[in-house]
């Protein structure tokens, strides 16, 4: 069996905005199952199609990914980290009070 060598770097196909609009119109025309049909006919991944549907055919502007909404997992991690910081701060306050008493 021959080994296929992959090119490194950006190997994905790039679609222009008019091409994206055409593909999204195809998806909308087919309704349920349109994403699968478009994926087969145009060779676009499911993930790319969902992203285009969410962000529009133009996509997100450069650098906008960081400004996008924070998902629930990130919110939970932030809340957990904040609770940990508050707990450690409380322990630190108690230790500082104990240290002051020892130094008197």
C-alpha cells in the first residue's frame, strides 16, 4: 500500500463570499438535510457550513474570534477559579492575623 504524503500548512479549500452565499442558498432550499446534501455536493465540511450559517457568508472579521461570546464551559471555569481565589484570600487573611499575634 502506497503511503500518501500530506502537505503541511493551510491545505483546506478557500471559498469566496459569493460561493458561500450560493452554498448557503442550496442548504436553505433543501431545508432539513440540506447541510448533508451541500457537504456531499460541494465538498464543504459540516463544521464550515454551520460556522457560515452562524456568522454569515462573510464570516467573522479578523480578530473577532476573541470578542465572540464566552461559552458555558469557560464561564464555569472562571467561576471556579474565582471561588478558589476567594477561598485562598480568606486563608491568607487568617494566616496574616495569626502572624500578627505571634509577632506581638
